[in-house]
C-alpha cells in the first residue's frame, strides 16, 4: 500500500525543519534550482553561483529560529533576501579586492606570460612598510584567514578546517580583514 505524503507549504516546511531535517531537505529540493538560476544571473560563473547557493541554504538552515514569516511568499522572500545579501557581499568584496589590487599595482587582466611579473609585484608590495603595518595591526584570526585564503589560496572550507572554525566564519574573517586593509591603505570602496 502506498503511503500518501501531503505536499507541505513552504511555511510548513520551514516550521517543521526546526526539528525535522527532512523538511528542510524538501524545502531545499523545492527551491535550490530556482535560487541557483537567480544567483547565476547575478554572478560571473557557475562555480560562484553554486557556492553562493550552498551558502544561502546553509545560512537559512542556521537561522531558522529567527524566521517569523507567516506565508509562503514570506518564506521565499526570506530565502531570496539571504541570497541577495550574499550576492551583494560577493560583489562588494570583489570591488574591495579589485581596489586593493589596484592600490598595490597588481594588474588584474593579464596573459599567462605576465604571471611571474605579477607574482614579483605582489612580493614587492607585501614588503611595503604601510602594508606590513596594516597587516600587523589585524587581529590574529583575520590575519590568519587572509594568509590561508588569499596568500596560500586555500578554499574557504580548507581554511576553516585549518583555523578550527566554520566556513562562514572563515569568510567573515577574510572579508573583515580586506575591509580593514582597504580602509587603512586609503582604498575607496
């Protein structure tokens, strides 16, 4: 005999997800493709869209207790609000990173033959007293996150594991470090 499972509304799924992981899985399954398509239209590549989609649902899951909506529309609005904030943060971080690279004299558009020259520019820029002081003034956690993600080019999950924290916290630490460096180095955001 087939067991009938009613199709829950989005609001019912989010309420149930506070105690039932399968309910959040159903909510994810219902919206992941649409959210990823929306994010993909806002970002430069599929990998970034996939990463931001995963982070959208991760943030939704950890903030379920704060959701107070009463309708399916408010549930979707809440989810897309999280996605929108992550996309904004992604673009803002990109502008900050771009401005910092310009301040340091690092050319962003280059061909493969220029890689060695760019690496030497980075090495030379790191030695400047102003940047060195700004890096030294960062809190240890931010400096470590910046080192692992930007200098050592680790993925966020690897950097988080190395630091003994969550991927979300690793992202926050890198973002804050870059913002602090931009401010101290006089880079307009």
